[in-house]
C-alpha cells in the first residue's frame, strides 16, 4: 500500500468512497444525499490536504489533514478518514492514521483533534485510542444516527 497526496485524477475514486460511507448515515454528519459537486469543498477545499492510500491499482482509502481552527487555533490538526468498504478490516485506516500523524508532526502541528467521532462507531473509537487519542469531551446526542436515533459524539485528542 502506498499513501500519497491526492490528485484531481483521484476525484472519482474518492467520491465513490465518500458517497458509500455517508450513505449509511452512521459515522459522518454529511447528509447522505450530498451531491458530488460538494466533495470539492469538503475534501479538497482551501487549507485542506488530501491523501489517498492505493494498492492493487485502486484507491483503498483517503484522508484529509487541515488546521482544526484558523489563526490562533491553527497549531492543532484535524483529520477525517474514509476507507472503501471492500478494504475495511485490513489495516488501511490504521495506516492512514499513522501517516497523518507523521505528516502533522512534519508540518509543525502540536496536537491532533477529532471534533466529531460518533460514539457508536466503536471500531473507529478503539482505533483512535490504539493510536494514542483520548476522549476529552462528549456531546450528548450530538449525532442523528439513521438507525439508532440520537447518539453521543466524542471529541478526541492526542498531543504530537
């Protein structure tokens, strides 16, 4: 597996992953009916660096790296990760996380914060904890899960 900066040629592959992931309505706040045109602002917008993991001639997953906040909060990174459903459970998410931590350190970020981790996404919570993140806050009923209704979200943080 190779992780590299995304190019415009990766757009359709990233859209495929993005659209599948948000369709379930159980891990991301994006509207499941988000149009393809919106991918530009969510995954390729200003101050967003986009990366892809590729293997076997296809895109296996993607992540974005950006400042968590502008200006005086810009020393803390924020990331979002998505893995193609066909490659889940094969370590792609873990490799994307490790890559993002290294990139963030190289760029001088002092910490990384995830603002919105759905509490029922137990695999993601455990993965982030495995990589040194801790839950520093909870938003009660912060997410409208498509199957479970309102569930909590976590804010997770790790020093770099």
